[in-house]
């Protein structure tokens, strides 16, 4: 039966209506996958000699074991944010004489063949070979350690399965778990209790007692059975037919009327964000990424050796909503875009409302980022310059890129690893949005100094704001020229 399931999956892939679409995106993702595989392979080959060179007083294997818990937590976070769960169209199969257990086992085993499950093995196996050659470990000890590490990766795979099923639709439920994680991170940072060394010590016992490798295998098997039981209990045709009963909250948003002719469109955008899962999540994620600077600003390496990277951080913090929300304009309105375009609605007012919403988000995020002045006035000034640059340059740029959008979006789907509405334009757009300001700042920094570079970035943004009407006229023409292409694209499903 597994062979039959695999045949159905292959036919579904090659017969898909979207197979020939976004060919450029598929090629780009393929090159990206090869790049990461090669990078991780190089990391696995070079990690042992590099650790031996830079930490001669410590054994590389102990350093790696101490890093395992950080690796696994980071991998779990990455998987939760960007990995999609394996899917299978089960409804046509459930009316046939096919055992539910076979379908569930196929779905769970299918998740093992994920790209993310390849990254750890191509690092661990070369490192294990180094340990066998350079340390006094027997082949059995090294194999046991590699098996234990691979079992932990599989455990993360199935733990992510459970987390996405339970929390992908309700990110607020993750807050208590994140709080516990932050407590352990604080204990680790202040050296009260180093959980990394504690877990590293437990993993190192595998070298002393190879049979302990069975424990991670049992953990992986336990998570597999947990997933199996969860899916089995929800494996019914009518399990998703009953709709959720919710209390409707309405607001007239009267305060938006002060914005004049764009007020009706602004009201629609705010209601769209508030009432739908995917756009609402972009708001919450924008607030979460405000703490992104805490990773880089306290580190003197970036302020001294890599100051241009702080431009990326400033653009990202103050413009994350512009990037996440703006890249899908006008696909957010794909459900009723054809109706709007059939009305006597000026395209300029429609786009002005989108720009106004993004300007507002930049102001709010810039104000919320002002506490970073704790790390220096230069950080505050850089963030403000990045905010002005986002408003003057990136907002018109992202609006113009929206004229190429022609893929519809389901507003109620989770945004986690959801590529619906994503095309080649979205991937290409990230480079000018984030790289151009870094290059401009760096050139000015090399020519004069850091203060001049920050001032130059802000002035470029200010010039963009002064030329706003000129930019908007060009953008409106682009939208009008592609209006019928967009309408036709938004009608396509899948």
C-alpha cells in the first residue's frame, strides 16, 4: 500500500496545475537548498580542526555536545516557523477499503524525508569520523553517538509536528513555553545553571555507554506514537465540518475619518487585519521582531567590525510590517479585488491608503525601538534614519512590486511556512529592500565616517518622501496597466 501511496503522490505532483507556474521560484529554491547542503557539509568537515585550533585546551567533542541543546532548540524554532507539515488528500481514500493506520504511518514517515532532516546528518557524520580518527573512541562509540544525534533530530521533527498542530493556529498559547525557555536562557547567560553543559554531559555518556543511544531512539519512537494517536483520534471525514462559533466584534473606526478620502480604504485594511488570521499574525510578528536588536546591539563585534550589518537590523526592525504586509499588496484583497476594480474607485486613493498604513507602522515601530538608545545614541539615530529610509524608499518600492502580484491569498490560513501568494517578485524584492541601504550606508561610511553615513541614509529617505507624488503617479500607472492580469490571477485557485 505504501508503494501505491507513493505513486499517487508522484502523480499529484506532476499533474498539479501549479507545476509549471513560478518556475523561477522553484529553481531559486533548488539552488538555495544546494547552497545550504554544501555549507553544512563544509561545517561538518571543518568544525573539528577549527575547534581544535581555537579551543586547544578543550576537547572538540565536549564543545559540540554542550552546543547540542542550543542547536536542537534553534532547529525546533526554525522548523516551527518555516517548515510545512506533510499533507495527503485523505478524503477520497477514506471511503475506500484502506486502513487508517496505513495512511497515518505514510504521512508520518513521509515527514522524515524533509530537507531539514538532512542538515544535521551532513554535519554530524563528518564530525564523528574526525572523532574516530583523532580521539580514542572506538567505531562502536562513534556510531552510537551519531545514532543518538540523528534520533534527537527525528524527535525534533515529530515534536514540531505536535507543536504546529496545537499552536500554529493560536500563537498566544506558546507564551508560557517561551517564558520557560527565556528563564533557562537567563540562567544560562548569568551562569546560574548551565543547561547546555548539563545536557552536553548527558550526551557525552553515550561515548562511555553506547547502549544509552537507545534513549533518544525511544524518545523519537514515543513522539511518533504520540503523533500517531493524535492523528488517529482526529481521522474522520466529519472532523472538520463543524464550524467554530465566534462572537462578532464590530467597530465603526470613526477616528479614521480624519484621513479624508483614503479613510474608507483604511477602514477596510484595519478590519481585514483584525478579523483574519494571516494578516493579524503579521502584526504580532512585527512586535515580536522588535527584540531582534538584542541579538546584535550588545555585541561589540557588530558595532566595531561589522557596523554596516546594524543597518540591516534597523531596516528590519522599523520596516518588518512593511515587508511582511506590503509584499502581498494587493493580494490581501484578492477575494474581492475584481469587485473593487469594477467600481468607480480611484486607484490613487486605494494605494494611498496602503502607503498610509505602512507609514503608520514605521512610526509606531520606530517609537517602540527608541529604548535601544541604551546601547548608544548612534544606535537610536541609525534606527531613525532607517525608519525614514523605509518610508521614503522602501514603501514606494514595495508598492510598485505589488503591481506584479497576481496570486490570491486565503486570509484564514496560517502564515507559517505558507507560500500562498508568494511568487518570484517576493523573493527578488528582498534584495533591494535590505541590501541597497546597507551598500549606501557602507559607501558613505568608508568615504567619511559613521555619522555622515547615517545622515546620508536619512537624507535619501527624506528625498524619497519629497518625491512621493512623482513615485505614486508611476506606481498608479503600473497598477492600471496590469489590472486585468491581476484580476485574472486572483480568480485562479491554488
